[in-house]
């Protein structure tokens, strides 16, 4: 099962996903949230929705991404 995969493997899988998808997966469980917040996944964040899938509607939301 997926619970048996090491965090390193899940992090690698997450690296192929859009930031929007990673944000959705962060809500699955505490473990995935911790992995989703790994700085290696957030080296580059595009605010263009057509690229990232993210829609930033407010300054507060933007600051949460930084």
C-alpha cells in the first residue's frame, strides 16, 4: 500500500505534479501535508494559472505561497 512507501518516494512522485495538485494532496493526511510543504517542491512557483493551476485571489493567499 501507499502507506508503506518512504517519504522520499512520495516526495519524488509529488515533484511531477502541479502546485495546485500538491495543495490538494496536502489535505489528504498529516503525512502528505508534511511532504507537500517540503521546500524542494516549492523552489519555483508560477502565479500564472495556466501553468501552475493556482488562482491567487488576494494578497494573503499570495503570502501563504511565499
